[in-house]
């Protein structure tokens, strides 16, 4: 997936609000399990964004999204959405693009 936007304030894979992990994993509750805290914390994140900002290409990154969430974009444990937003929640970093699948399925 290209253009995976991540606004987390403290993740080793986040550069200028783009995820540089090759693969991310979203749990059944929509939590990003791939988040890895930076050694320098949120302040280190600010410096990384500043340094990377001048030479940054939005379409460079192609991230595989493995998803176990109850979501209309979950297609056989892979996200089928064109663009995705991952952001900090109150307690955890979550997929903000998740849309719960509240409709009954044919196999139920």
C-alpha cells in the first residue's frame, strides 16, 4: 500500500507522517502492533521529521498491511483500502481508517 499515513508521535518507522516499515500488522481491535518506540522519544521524532522533510517522496514507500480487524477493508487478512491512516489513540496507536463490518455476512 502506498501513501500509508502515520501520525504517531513516537515510532521508529514514522518519517514525515509516512510509515517506512515493510509490513505492518493491525490486530483484531485495530491496534498497530508494528509500532516501535524511538530511542530518543517524541523529541527524536520531531528531529527525524525535520531532517527527512526536504527530500521526502510520498509515493516511495510500499507497505504491506496485514489486518485481523473486523473491518470492511479486511480482505483475507490483508487491507484492501487504497489509503490508510494510523494515529495515536488515547492508549494505543490504531488504524483510524477502520470501518467496522456491522452487516451480517452470507456465511453466518
